[in-house]
């Protein structure tokens, strides 16, 4: 299969919509990372997402919709979830909510769970496409477990990319946020952080008026995406909290200049946007990677989550 490269214009959007309606999968831009989209109501299309990524079928997917009203027929929106949606949608927040029995969502999307992960992306191209297609299941557009893509070039990268394995990609340039969405659920009835991401947990807690509960994920039975122990991984090994790099290591810096600096000024938003691209560039050096300490608050918590998973032992 030859992967079509589409411009994010009217013709490109129309072509992507036609491919998706036919059950194909298309890489699309969001403000977080590029997603591998398929019709969330078409089981065959969803199966193609899992096959293209090599993703385990017990790992659920996020469904993307254009607005809160489009989410209502799919998920049971509780008052607390609605307040968060009104505050943070469109944006980098995914809510895990009870699935409506008549939602029409393919069972593969939820990996057999009675909940569904759903969000409204802010990217204008994703918004325009969703208004043509309806709900799209869209995990990150990369081979499962590898570094997430924040540009079209990453999606098509010969090392861990999907060129030739997907129908098309809508190329709208680099992603602004650069980290996957924050995922929030209500296991046991309490608002719980299931995955840190592009919206700091502190901002969500402030909106709710109380701290979020923290979830100890079971990587063998995830209840939301992004909970596998080894994930977002380069080929090289990673050493974290590395103040002084060793002679045989490529140093990923923070708060100081360098060829692989996440942010010369210590800006966490800049570091988040640069994280996956910097890891990819450092990986091409062919040496172990040493990553400088990252403050563990705000977006730093999400960055550290990705780095811990990237450095975890691999099967």
C-alpha cells in the first residue's frame, strides 16, 4: 500500500473523509500528537488501526468528536464531566465515561470495557474532518510502544513509522502541545487521574475544587490508553535524572543550551512540545541517552511519565 500525503485543505479533507468512510485508516493532526484515525463505528476499520500499529487489542482507544453535543449520544456525561468538558474542551483532556448501550461504537474501541475514552480536539484540521466524518477512534500514529509522532515526517519515519501501512496522512505541520491528552476517569465515583498529559492535573483539580485521586494502573488490563509499562520508547536505552552525562551518552538537556535541549530556558510547555522530536533525534546518534532532571509539576509530570515509560524494561 502506498500512503497518500494529503494537504490540510478542502480537497485533502474531502479525500480523507472518503477513505475513512470506506473503512481505511488515516493519520491526522491534533494539537497533542498525530493520531491514526478510523471510523469508530466500523469494527473492520478499528481492527485496521490495531493491525497497523501492532497494538494489543486489550488496550482501549480514544474516540474523537467535534464538540460536547456529539459526545452525548456516545457517553453518559455526568455533571462533573460536563463541567470539565465546558472548561477544557476543545483541548487536550480525555474523559473516561460510561458507554451508552446504543452508542453504535465498535466493541474493539473499548476493548470490551463498559466505559469509553472520549475527547474534543482543538486542532482546526481535526475539527474540520470530524464534522465531515463523525466519531473517529484515533490512538497515536506510530508503531505500538514507540515514540509518539508530532509531525508528518515522524508518522512516515522508516524506523517505527507507518509509511505503506496506512491509507493516507493529513500533513498540517508540527503539533503545538506535543504530549498526548490528560486522561481522567471516575473509578469508584471519584475523579481520578488515569494518565498525565497536555493539561496539568493541577488545572483540573482547581476547576473541580479538590485534588484528583491517583490511579495505580494494571498494565495487563488497562482501563485507559497510555498505561502500558513500556511505551514511547526509542531504540536506545534511557537514563533519567542524569545531571552529568557519561562519555558514551547523548545528553538531553533541560534549562541549558545544547543540540538536544528540551528547553534552554527551562520552559515546561516548550519541553513538552519538543520531547518526542528530541528523543527521535537523540536516538539517531546510536548511543545510550541520558536525560536531565525535569521538574515533576505541571506539564513536567506528564513529561516524566513519558520518560519513565520510555526507559522501562522491554519485552
